[in-house]
C-alpha cells in the first residue's frame, strides 16, 4: 500500500457545499425552534385576513437561531402569498433613518432614490406598503442610532407586523415611551440550545456541507461539545468549516480530532479583537476611556462632548456597552448610593496592549 493511497487527489474535496456552513444559510427545516416560529407566525396571521398584525420583540443570546427562524418564516411567506410583503433590515449595516428608508425603498423595488430626503423616502415606502400588508423585521435593532423611522411606520402603515430582534432584553427599557406605547409588543425569548439540540443542528448541517462519511465520530462529538460550551451556533459552524479545511490542507480523506483542535485554536485567535477592528467613532471613545479610566459613564460623556463628540448620551451609552461586550473595557455597575445607579468604566489595559 502506497503512503499516498489515503490522501485526497488535487481535484477531490471533503466538502459538498461549503455555503451550508454560513450562518446566513437557511436550511429547509429549522429544528428545535418550532414553538418560537409558531409564535411569530401567530403575530403575522391577522394580515392574511386584511387586519393589522401584532408586533413582537425577539431577544436572546447571539448565535441561537433568532435571525434564521425569522428568515425561514419570511421565505415561507414569499412562497405562500403575494399579499403580505416581508422586509428584513439589519440595523448593524443600516443604522440611521435615512439608510433604513433607502434600504426599504430598494427592498420594495423603488429605484429612483437619488437626491431624496428621509421623509420623501418614507413617504414612498408607506405608499407602496399600504397597497398590501407588510412584515418588517429590524434585526439588531439596538444598533440603530435613531428610531424616527419606526415611529413613522407605526403611525402611517395600516396593516403591518413589526419584528424587533436584539441580543439585549434591556434595550426595551430605554425605548422612547411614544414608540413603546404604539408598538404594544408581544415578547419572545429564544433560549440557548441544550447539548443534544446543538449536536442535532450541526449534524443536520453536515448532511448539506460534507461528503458522507468523512467525519470521524469522536471528531464530530468534540465539535458538538465545544459548540454547546460556547452557546453560539456560529462558532460551531466555523469549527466545522475550518476542521474541513485543515483536513484538506493535509490531504486527508477523514476529518479527525487533530483537525478539530486546529480549528478550535483558530477560533480562539479569531475571537481576540483588536482596536483596529473598531469603527473610527468607537476608537475615539476608546481613547477617551483610556485617558480617563475609572470614571463614571456620565463623567466620560462630558469629556467626550468637550473633545467634539457628537453622539447623544443614549448612543454614547450603546457604544460603551459594545466596547464592554468585546472586552476592550470593563463596566462595573454600581446600584444605589447618594447619586443613584451608575457605571464605572475602566480601560482593559492587558488585553489591548497584548494584541
């Protein structure tokens, strides 16, 4: 037997369809989210009878199927009827009323947007949407810098369901009362997948993504275990892909534990963020924190304004929370006291200086 017999040939691959490992890939079935999907469908159902739908606030940890579940429902809507228009907007990418209005026009097929202001664009959206019924999903709604567009949609579109998705349940507490009262929200929490569910989802993706039989059982079990520990399905999909790449790089016909361990090490490196990964305004705020580490958030905001910062306090607060979640800074929340609750912000010296 030749030492080359167990190696892949140059025109062979362990992958059937690598796209199936993208988190945005929507499989035909969404396992373990049937109850959540039924709740969302219940909120949309009145639109089929020409009535106004229910609005819904979807929250839960990142990477546990919130977006995929909604997109799956939208795909079914498109297949079932032309009378209900599903529109998905990611507020991380479109974070102002103007950008959102522009994207809404594009999703509704209106192309003549040049030189039009936000109000003009929203007028167009409303005229088109009111001819039918519409479901609007605003994913990562906590990233929106302003919510004027939301107020307009609530006031002027007759038959709609609005879905708001965020990782942070607390976001709703800061929502403007005039918007909150008009939303009359249903609440839906997505809980983390348990270990058998995590394994089942990954096994389902294997069928789409890899040639049958290329995964060794103990290697796949390690992926499933690590994914459950991290509580984020995106990490599991990343490990599957990178383990496959590691095996192909070694011309192996099987994906084993060694390849998975290589992928896990890459994931750990990938998750270490650098300050150069941040947007310009976030780097500016981080610099303010570094020079004023240990101050209260209100005091930092005053320093930020003195240095020419243009964000409102709420936007500044969201940026601080983003820096905290990504471990660039630490947030120590102090409850009560003479001055009420506040947050002490400290610069994460060790992490940033090491990388």
